């Protein structure tokens, strides 16, 4: 279980560092640890017994396909409960007792240190502006100097009104609050409105 935890730390760190987009979830990261540790015990319990392997497949199908589970962390705990039941039913008491204590302490520690939280999440910024080359150039310049990362994902033109709406995915720098960036963007002559959308990383996927 300790080796599984160490390897899951590597996977979780890699996932956290390379994640792009606004769908980041801390619950998913915690689930990696629960699933990795629990699965290591599953393999001990199943061994070479085909009957136990088929019973596990049936139990997991109940969790995944017949129960509405919105939070991936809940799935991990359901999986752990199933393994506890299998271990007790097959007299593998020590492995499941060890797993229960280990997983519980691991999740409590991860929760206490708030592991997996990203301090700088990507946001979706929707900016309405006058459709002119000068305004667009100034907007791109401010975005490039203000944010660590800014990518245009959509552009909507309203030729009758002479306006355009640009949608960006942005990530603020280490020392810049989004409120400061918002003031700089709204200070551009020709920028009309600005809206920001950001996911809740504590919410289930």
C-alpha cells in the first residue's frame, strides 16, 4: 500500500502539473490514491481464484452502472467498501483491516493538507469590444503581458453593431490577481464588457 501511494503521488503530481482547461477537480486527484491503494489489496484477495474475480466484476458493475455517483471520490469509497466486504467474506481479515486504516489515514492527511488544490486555475474570459484592428491589437498586447497563458477559443462578430465578442482561456501569473487584470482590460478604450467563468475544483467532475 505504501508503494502504491508513492506511485500515485507521481501520477497525481503529473496530472496536476499538466492539466489544461477549466474542468480540474480535486476530488478526482484524491480518487487516484484511493483506487491505487484499494486495487493493490484487491489483487491479494483475488489471487488466482476465478470465482472471486467474477464476483468483483459483478460488484463493480453495480457501483458504476446502477448507481448515480457524481463525485469520483464517492466511487473510490464505494469500491473500498466492496473490498472490505469481499475480504471479510473470504476471511482475509488482516489485509482489509490494514487497508481500511491505511486508506482512512491517507484520505484524512490529504484532506488536512488540502492536497491537489491548484492556486491558479484557468478561467474563461468573455470580452465584448469594438471591432477595430487597433482595439484588437491593444487587447492582445494587454492579454500577453498580463496573463501567463491566454488563448483565443472563439470569436463572434456583430457587423450591424460594429462589435465583436472574444472568448479566451487564460491563466493568471503568480503575482497577479485577476481583479487587477480585469481593471487593465476594462481600461482599454473600446472594450465594452468583460465576464469571467471559472470552475469549482472542489466540485465533482
